[in-house]
């Protein structure tokens, strides 16, 4: 007789935004270990207990890193690499991604959109690594076969990915994003400079 999945209320603890590591990405390290840990819990009909800070409500505590890593694993394995943007995903696929994540962890249901936004961040970071580390065998030489590290990427999808990543459209978009990032960094630096000048003037007054 199969075990019934235990329903455990999510824990909330005191905390602040500094505990949020959702925008960092640890690459593909430890993926097998994470899958084994979460898979064991699911097989036993259990969910891994997460602690959540009160404001904002984000994961913290012992299993936080495992949770973020698992989000990345599910996003890259369930979402095709040829979606141009996370916001292009159909609602049904987003629900599927969320259900896979929630199957192994005690999550706050009203934080579904936040969890999916973290999945999007991880998915975009992984696609960036694909382009940077796997698209070319060496300078100017395209890798014609999908990486063996990612066996779920079909040849037809890899061919389409190559075509788009080497297209004029993508190069123009990349240049636009690069300039936008430079402007953002400059704005931050100018803001910090302005704050420092203001602090010095206040000290003198």
C-alpha cells in the first residue's frame, strides 16, 4: 500500500531580504545529489520542510540551497531552450513547472508567482551558460551535437538554438542588453557617488 504524502505546514521565521539567494546561480554542480535527495523524499511520500522569512516571504534555513538548486534543475529540464523569453511560456507549462517544484517541498501557495520568477532567473542563467560554455568547441567552431551533460536536449532543438544564437537578431539583442547593463551600472555608480558627496556635505554642516 502506497504511503500517503504528509501535509506539513510551512514554517515562518524572522528574517530580511539579505537571506534571499534566489538570483545567484551555482551552475550545474551538485545536481545529482539534489535530485537524489528530493527524489527520495517524493518516493517516501514526504516533502522537504522549508523555513520562510516573514517579510519578505522567502526560503531560509537548512534546505534553502537545495530548494534553489532544485528550482534550476526543474526549469532547465522541463522548459525548452528555444523559448526566447520566460514570459513566452504558456500558462499550462508554468503550472507544470510549479507542480514539479512543489511536489518535493513544503511551499507557500500564495508565493507561486515568486517561485516561478526564480525558476525563470535560473533558466535564463542556464541558457547563458549554454551559449558561453557549450555553443562553440573553440573560437568560431560550432558544437554540432548537443552537450552530453544535458541528454534531454534533442538534436532538433539544439540545431534551432544554434541558428538563433548565431543570427543577426540575437546579436543585435545582445548588444542592446549589453548597453543597457552598462547604463545601469553607471547609474548605480553615479548614485553611490552622489550619496557619498551628500554624506560629506552633511558632516561639514
